[in-house]
C-alpha cells in the first residue's frame, strides 16, 4: 500500500503504450464509422478500457490486488463492462471532437480525463478522484481499510472515466452518464447520518429564471453573508458549549442548523439543482432539495476539540466536489435555457454534491460529530422522511 | 359624515399645498431670474460639417431611445399580465416571492432593452464615440444590472413588509423608506466606483483645492477614475455625501482638455456639492415617490394590494408608466440644477471663454447636437443643451464686463 505509486510504474508504462495504440485504432475507427457505421478493433479497445479501469482502480486505491497486464474480463474486483460492437451514428461520430467537450470538462473535474483540464486547474484541484486517493492513502495507512464513502466515490469517478474514454475512443456513441445513482456500488451502505438530504424536484426549469439565476441569487448571497457573520460567533460559542457540556446548546443548534439548511437551499438554487426561488429563513420542508438535521446529541469531546484539524480532509474533498458542482451548474444553465429541463443525471450529481457540502458544514460547525459520507451511494437509500417544521 | 368629508377634503388640500410649497422651494436656484440668454447661432461655434454630423448621429439615437422606452413599457405591460404566473417559481413565502417578481420585472426590462442598447453601441462605434466591444458591453450591462436587482429586492422587502402591517396605508411609509434606501445607496456608491486614484497632476490638485475653498467646501475629496478602456466621451461627476462625498474626474478628461477647461469642470462639480444638489434631488424624489406610491396602492387594490406578491408585476408597470409621464418634470428639474452648477462655476472661475471652449470641445467629442429639437429637450434633456450653456457663458460676460 505504502509503495503503491512505485508498484504501479510498470502498469503505467504499459498503459501509455497501450493508450497510443488505442488512439491509433480510434483514428482509423473514425473513418470506418463515417463510411460503414461500424468501428474497427473493438476487442482491442475493450481490453484497453478494462485494463485502464483495473490500473486506475489500483492506483486510486479503489481496489487492493495488483492487477494483471491483460485486461481480462472478470479478473479484477472493479471491472469494466464494455458494450458489444454496435452501429454508430455518423453525425455523432463526425462531430465527436466537439460533442466530447462537456464530458471532457466533467471528466477533468472528476480527475479521470487523463489531463488536468483548464477547469480543474483553475480551481487548483487535480480532480475529485485524486483528492479521494490522497485521503484514502492516509486513511488506509491508519485504519488498513479504504473508507466506504471514498471507495464509492472513486468507483463513480472511474465509472464516468470509463464511459468518457469509451466515447472518446469511439467504442460507443452513447454519451457518458453523469448520474451517480445508476452505478453499482455493491451492498448498500449503512448510514444513520444525522444530516440527510431529501429531493423532490420535478426537473422542470423556468428559462427566464435560469438565464438570470446569478442575479436573482444576489439577495440570497447578501443575506447569506450577513447571517454568516453571526454564525461565526455562534459556532465559536457552540464549540465552547460542546466542549464543556458534551452536547450543543439547543438554541445554537437550531440557529446554525437553519443556516446550513438555508445554505443548502441557496446552493441548490444557484447551481440549478432545484428550480424555485428559496425562502430566506432556512425553514425545513419548504424547498425541493431539503436538509434534515437531527436534534442535538452527545458529541465526543476529543472530536470537538480538534474539529478544525479533523475537518480538513472533508473540506478538501468538499472543495473538489464544489468545483464539479460549479460545472454542473454551467451545463445545467445551457441545457435549461434550451430545453427548460434539467437532465436527471446532472441533477442527481448536483444533489450528491450539495449533500456532501452540507454534511461537511454540519460537521465543521458542530451540528454533528458524524463525519461526512463521501459516497454518492447514500442517495440510493430511501429518501429521508419529511421533517416536521421546527417551531418558530 | 359631512364633517368627515370636509375634514378629508381639507386634509387633501393641505397636503397638496404642502407638496406644491415644497416643490417650489426645491425649484429655486441661484441663477438670476432675469437672466436673458442671448440666443446664439450654433454656426458661430461649430462648423456646418460638425453640425450635420451631430444632427445625423443624434437622430438615430433619438429614435433608438424612443423605441427602447416603448419596448420597455410594452415588456412591462406584458409582464403585468403574465407576471403573476411566476409565483409558482418561488418557494419563498409572500415577501420573498414579491422580491423574485420584482427582480423578474427588471429581467424583462433588461431583455427588452438589449437590442436597443446594442444598436446604440453599434452606432457609437460607427462614429468613433465608443470603442467598447459588444460582448464586453453585454457582460458589463448584465453585471451592472446586479445593483438594480439588489435595490428592487430591498424595495420589495420594505414595501411588502409595510403592506403586511398596513394593508392600505403602506404607501405613506413606503415613500420615505424607499428614498432612505436610495440615500443609503447614494452614500455607498462613491466607494463602489472602480479604478479611482488621487489627482496626480499637482497643478490640477492645487486648482481643485482653491476652487473647493472658493465655493465654501474646502478639503473636498477629488479622485480620478481610469476610464480610458471603457470608451465613451470624457466626463466627471459629484457623488456621495458626508464622508463619501467626492468629485470624480475621468482620466480621459484630464488627458484631452486644457487646464482652464478642467477648472470649469471642477467648479461645476463642486457647485453640485456646495449647493446640496444631491439633497435637492432626493427631496424631489420624495415628492415624486409619494403620489406614485399612492397610485400604485390604488391600482393594485383589485389584485389584493401589495400584500399579495401577484400584484407586484402590475405595480412595476404602473411605476414605469408614471415615471414616463413625469419624465419632462424630472428632466426639467435636473436641467435647472445643472444650469445652476454652470452659473456657480462661472462665478467661481470668472472664465466664460474657458466654459465656451469646454462645451465646444465636449460637443464635438460626444457628437452632441448643440441645439436639439424642443421635444427632445423637453423629454430627455437632463442637461441644458450645448448652445444654451455657451449662451449662459456669454450672458455672464455681459453681466460682468469688468471681470
């Protein structure tokens, strides 16, 4: 484990050579599809994609065994399902270089495009999956186990990367699916996280409010800032209370909880994960993307005392996921403007990102001592029950 | 009953009289009432070629502005009818929904003005009045709309909160409250103007110090704003009050105008501050806001008044119509203030030739028509025309022959 980056060097060399071959085949395939509608060298490409998945699963710590060099199907715990050869649309093939741009950007933000795209560089991240691997490396050294959430998130990123490369290499003309809920993460995670998200969005978007979304959000941004100033002090007060009493004060918990919920509503609105203009109070049960926050419970004093340090990994990951959320918003803006709809895949990715950020804030601001769950698999669980509005 | 009616009539008459009295007070300026402008021929100051060019340039802009105004009213008219449907785009409760509908009204206005704004820019670029790119213009205009969105949100918050307390009489408190918000914006605005720096030219700095003292406002801050990348004609402005009070000169003015003309500009802007023009403007706004708020309250009664967010689109339309109708009064008022600032500048600098030179240069640079049609001045002339300003300089010289 400790030497994984060194151990993987032979694979990276083989993968690079294999990759050059795959690109050469894709180049020939492009002409072949334009003339005959069918790609060439499908078996070779499928093998390359499987091998890519195995190697990256290994290097990004999503799986443990040392992979083989052949890219054999079924030979590795995290495997690639490559579709059989099929007829491909000539138009989609002819303009593949242009059509691939959004997927390339998203793959860059997730860290599986093979290159650091300008977008992820702008956000000073190397993508979500790279952050996952870095955090996973430390976690495994300490606990001998990859945390479930990080593993699931790595699986999602790798799965998107696989679809992206299959599209780039002309193995299929199906566009990469960004929906984290369509992936198989194995056994459902057991989660009783006190901060959960519920989604009741109908995917409809108003073109006018989509076009002006940033300007419409300005009053919320101003209010968030003003409220946030007060929250700085209430969080500090709550830290002392929790440290001494072992649980947060009810009033402070309610106040800070309402702020995190409001932040979630506004984030969902700005990033087009939801459609309606949110209220200004963070009241539960008032928004399609809502946050359920459990009442105050006992918290570990050690975890409270060192919360700033403990929160760093979650904040790092929240930053990388936040960059992806920004990209979701940009895509959703264009799609919403033309179709007045939000693609379900992007919406679900957005819900995951908003939820992870909310759990991170809840942890950082002492609403809970449960660490944020980084896996998108959590959203596959039954939605949290609607919460009875808190008394005013 | 009759006594009550009589008292009501008396109250209305007293309010009307107070309104007229306050208006007349604000209307007063220090420009002598018997000042007769000599009535000059523009060809004495501008070549026929310049006049023809300005005339053709302004003719297009006039049509563009008129069409833009009509488009704005039409857009808001449509919004008044269709706007209540946008209530379903909100999960924000009564006041929040009102804020959303207020902002969407501005969104309609922005979209309706876009083609006319672009046409204006195209025309300005064609005549070398502006060098701004189309995309930059759209982005700047979109971002600048952010301030308006924030203002209308705040206005809706105030109005709808007041309507929650006083369902029918909200307008009495709303007018002064809105003017107070505008005042707050006016106070902050000078701090938000980008790319400002102190005057670096020691001679101009010295002039500014002397002129401010001469006008009774020593120590007034003067800043230079870097605007050479924005295109457009040189300009200057007086902004803010209290600690934020300042005169802002565009760097293009300092680069392209001789010192005596810059002195006139400085004296003119100081005059706005020394004669409390900002406060007069706000007084005038308050006077205008009161009847407008009353008409809005009456117009929206059938839709549940401004308590109901669904009546916000209609309220915005009514406000736009009333502002359009009162446009001649507004422009006449600001024209008077500008004329007073010119007069004070002449009294301070004693340089009518410099003022004449300034407006000749400004007129040529901005392709302003020195003597525009009467209806244009009546509707849109928020400054005296170039020829009237030159006439005032001449009138000052005739009144002060020894100076």
